């Protein structure tokens, strides 16, 4: 049976896990740190976390601020609120997959806090592709629609994290992802359905065409399995870093799809 109080607790725990936002302590009573059920709230948590960035996009677009500056500001605010958590995951994953010739070496590199050339290039491409794609889309929709597009990408990219997390076993048993537990099957199903449906609704409300909406969701549907297969072949499972990288890659793919289709 669906209990709204349990879901609110899951939402608060998801927001705290995915960002620097402090949530009321009452939501963490008897909480052991495992997110097996809480992952069902990831799509909605993504919406809440990205609300400030979406608001900036809408306000700046209404004021006719440069689309490029608007996109940069939105991505910067998003990174500040999350503490660049997902960017860190992308960087570490790129270094590990790019520089590690063996599974063991890749995992050692990914655990190293220092950034390498693969990680630096990945970050440059991530920021560049997201900003350029978003700035290309902003002039084609209304200010309100622009904010809704950002929210849709946020929901889909957090849904992607749950999907990737559930598709692979932990690559190591002492990492952040392993300590957070394996997602429950019912929670994964809830996240996938709610994330895709809410994103589709937001995209259509934004003024995006039906083909653009379908292409954005297709980009999500292709990116996650493809990346998961690469990760599985290289290190045999997920880590906290690869989960974060999935968010980044999906957001890039969704914004790129919209830039091509709207």
C-alpha cells in the first residue's frame, strides 16, 4: 500500500543524497543510510533540486538575457546546488574507464580524488555540450517553456540513475553505492514510470513538439543501456561514480535531442 508519509521521507532522503540541500531531521529517524526504497523518489527529487536553475532560465528568458549566458548561469547554479556531485562522478568514471587497462586498475583510478586528462576532457565536454544545446533551444520556446524543459531533463536524468543502478551489481562492496543498498524492483518500476511520464508531460507543456518529446525520451532510453553495457564490460558493475556519470550523460543526450528536434 502506498503511504504518502513514507514517500515524503523517501523524497527528503533522495534530495539530501543528491544535493547539498539540508532536509529536516525528522525524515531521517531510524534511517540506516540505505536507499533501496527511496530511489523511487529520485525523479521528483530531481525536479525539486533543479527548480532554482529552471526559475533562472524562465526569468532570464523573459528579460531577453543572452541565451548563452542564461544557459551558463543555469548549469552553474545546478552544479552549486548538487555540489558538483554528478560532475565528480563523470570525471572519475572517465579517468577510470579511459586510463584503467584492467578492472582493478580502473577501480583504483576512480577512487583517486585527483583528476586526470580523461576526467578533465569529460568535464569540458559535459559543460560545453549542455550549455550549447540548452542555449540553442531557449530562443525557440517561451520563458515558461524554457524552465519546463530544464525540469524535464532533470527528471529524466535522475530516472536514468535509478535505471543504471538497478541494471548492474556493485563493482565493489565498500563503495557509496554498495552501502546505499540495491534498489527494490518496485521502487525502480515506480521511478521509471513516474520519471518518463512526468518528463513527457513537462516537455509537451513546454511547447516541444511530439517528435521532439519522443526523441528526448528515446535519447534517455538509448543512453542508459549503452553506457551500462560499457561500464559492465570494463569494471563488471556500477559504482557511485558511474551512477553520477549516468545523470550527466543522460542530461547531455536529452538537451542534444531537443536542440536537434525542436
